[in-house]
C-alpha cells in the first residue's frame, strides 16, 4: 500500500479533529497523525497574542487545555492543495466559549480562519505552521 500524501493526511487531520464529542477533540488517532518529533507553530490569536510553538507534548497540552474552555469544537475544510510530502489547507475553526476570562464572552462562538502548511515525513506530520485570522464571534 502506498504512503498517504500530505494532502490526504491534511484531509484526515480534519476528519479526526472532528471525530469527538462536544467536550473532546476526538480520539488519540488525531495525535497519531503527528511525527514524534513534530515542530508546531501557531500564529497569534486573542488568547495567545505571541502565538504558540512546540512539539507533540505542546500540541497535546493545547488540545487538553481547550477541552476545559471550548466546547463543540469543529474544523470546516475549505480547500487542500498538496504535492508529495507538502500540503496547505484552509479551514474555519469554531467553538463555543465555555469559560470566563477569555477574549470572547462565555456562550459566544469563537471563529478562526486558518491557513495551515504541513510537511510530512514517514507518513506523519513533521512540521505544521498555522496562520490565523480571528473573526468576530457569532
């Protein structure tokens, strides 16, 4: 069986991110998409004005932290462009704010438009850079 292309892995990323309950991002299958030495970079948001960077532990920590503050998280894929071991995807992330002290009021739907650039090695995401545009809450 042929290795998945970066574009196929990007589509799987969306599928597995959305494969969960309102309070949980999905299964550990989502994290299995990442290489053990992944390099992650997320652009600035209202919650993280300096952005975030890190490895697989940082990604896991970010997901676990959001489980307590954001519910009904969802990523809507708009497009994927890829060639071999590189891909770019554009998606809209949304979630209902479930805690006080965040840039949006509790109960509002936070929305981000994201352009993510992926590099794949050994069939897993080895680098992901996410550029984010914060949209007004719904």
